[in-house]
């Protein structure tokens, strides 16, 4: 084997790629592996906030995962991530209130690292892999080819590297890269699911459940759910995507002083049918519309204004009852102009139910930010249960629609590794 040929090439050092590398080196310590990433630190959720969910189906794409398969692999994910599982209190009380109005509150095993501590975790994980002999390269991968039982990766600048197997795990940001590879290789795929929603920010006292349950997972009618709840020192942040801005949220570790805010997303899952088929395209249209109305920024509106059918204005945003300044300064405006009516109706219905379960969350000062959009699902036509798309190439993680979170991505990596070892 030449110096630039490896047993396994892994594109992406996020949890999916790490899951593959750890499992391969756990089982076959002499295997040669090169991990390639365009960033020094992987750029997804492992770096941002790093909440880990250890209960199926959270973080798993259910079309690719059974409960048994997820539960077989989650303990192995835990072995390497070493989470400190958070305690919950009064769960039955919240569950009883939710059940009464047709809402489900899942009991999820969770851990939280915090944006300020996640680099330490990533350094440990990469350091351990280096000590197992895994090589790393900081380069952008632009294409991948198959040739005589080998795969070849092309990198920025034209450099190439060969491997017996290639694992493509480029995450959500690699969505377009994967589509380009699939189209050139003639691999069938669909991209028909998108989650569209708003991020809520309120005083932690208005959403007291966060003192009992770190990231409560509520499932409402009409495909709406809570997602990614942050408290302690919590902030809403901008996420740049294809020339426009979305919102997201994160929190610092418990070591940092709190800011008495909580934020979480309310997302509605939309499954597109013919003739509209691309979740990504729909996301781009909705994202651009909101940014157009917001003068290049997302929109925010106080619940008090929304209820009165009035737009929020910059001048009045922090007055009177509006007891806290928003942690993310976007454009005060009218969500009703930007959110499709059916999505808004279903999310508002969910908010009212949530306010029945946890009275206070619909306080007039509560801020609704829009848009928060998650594109998950390039769903390639996999050849087997190891997410193989051709003889030597596997596609895993959020970009390939096998996961929707850190633990599901890591478990997907293990499944691909099992395929390589077979
Ligand atoms: C801001 C944010 C916060 C999140 N918070 C959480 C959370 O708290 N908990 C949770 O469970 N999930 C969270 N998620 C979701 C989570 O990030 C993903 O589910 C998970 O990281 C997916 O893992 P992955 O390995 O598929 O992709 P990623 O973690 O995104 O890793 C992909 C890697 O591939 C690299 N890459 C992409 N394209 C190329 C290329 N062409 N060449 C070379 N390298 C490339 C990227 O630089 C990146 O490092 C969050 C996501 C975001 C964006």
C-alpha cells in the first residue's frame, strides 16, 4: 500500500465519522485510517452545546433505525462520550398534565456539555484516536471516485488520496456536497422532509420545567415538537446558511453563571409530496423570504404583540411588560407575514397547549424568533444496513439522513464500521 493509501478514509470528524473511527480501532487496532475535515474542529453539535440524548427515537432517523438497533449501539456510544446523565424531577406531574390534553412528554436520558466545554471533549476524542494511530488532515474534499476496487478522494487543490473504503460523513453543511456526489455517481436519493419552526425565548421563571428536566421533549398534534431546549446561561444565535440567516440556540456549561433565560425550538415536520419534493429548496425559499422581510435578518416578535395582531417594533421591544432584552438582536417585526399560515397555526396551537402544561410560557414578554429550519434528509438509496451506497463508499450522519443528533450520528458511524469489518 502506498503512503497515500489507507484502509479507510473518513470525510468529516463530527460524531458520525468519530463513531466509525472508534469502532474500527476498537475491533481492529492495526487498521489504517485517515480522517479529513475542512475545519480544525468538527463544526456540528459536538462543538456547539453538545446535548446528548440516549433514548430512541431522539436523534435517530426512524426510517433507518429500529428501537432494538439503536439500543444495541447506544451503550457503545456512551462508552466513548462518557456522559454525565442529568437527573429529572416531577416528570410524572408534567406527563400527567400533558396526557390530559393529547400531548406526549418523553422521558429521555440526557447529558449536556455546554459550548464553553465542548472543545475539551473534542480534544480528548481526537487525542485518543491519534494515540490509536489514526491520521488527520485539514482539507476540503471536493469529490470521490471508485476505481478498480478502490475509492479515490479529490481534495481542494487537486491532491488525491486512495482508500479501500470511504465513509462520507460531512454533516448538514455537507448536504450539497453529498447531493453532487450522488448525482454524478447515479445514486438515487430523495430530500423530501424539512422541519420548519420558531425559537422561543423567555425568562427561565416562565418555563420552570427547565429546573426539573434539562431538554424536555414534548410531542404535540400535527407533527409539532419541542427541540433543543437551553437554560442556565442560554443564548439564541444566528446560523448562516446559503447566504441568509437562521436562528438556533445553545447554552454554556453549568460552570458558568446563569442569565435566567430559557430558549427552545418548536418545529413542525413537513413531508413533501409530488410535485414539490425538495425540503432543501423549500427551506431556502422560506429562509430568504423571512430575511427579505427582516432586512437581511431573521424576525422576532413578542407574544403580547402577536396576540394583539400587531407587529413588534424596535422602539417598543423592551418596554413595560417586556421584561428582558432578547439575547439575539434580529429584526422586530411580524411573523405572520413570513411563516406559512398552516405552520403558524399548528405551532400556535402547540404553544397554547404548552402554556397549559407549564403556565407562564405565553407571557407577553416571550419572544418568538423565525426562521429555525432543519434540513436532514438526503435519503440515498442504501445498498445495505451499513449505509453503503456503492461497493466501497458509505454515506452516514445528518447529511445522509441517517441521524438527527450527536448520538444517532455516532451510532450510524458504528453501523458503517461494522460493514467495513464484514
Ligand atoms: C449549531 C448546532 C447545534 C447543535 N446542537 C446539538 C446538540 O446539542 N445535540 C445534538 O444531539 N445535536 C445537535 N446538533 C445536531 C448535530 O450537530 C448533528 O446531529 C451531528 O453533529 C451530526 O453529526 P455528523 O457527523 O453527521 O456531522 P457534523 O457534526 O456536522 O460533522 C461534519 C463534519 O464534516 C466536515 N465537512 C463537511 N463537508 C466537508 C468536505 N467537503 N470536506 C471535508 N470536511 C467536510 C465539517 O467541517 C464537519 O466538521 C446541532 C447542530 C448545530 C448546527
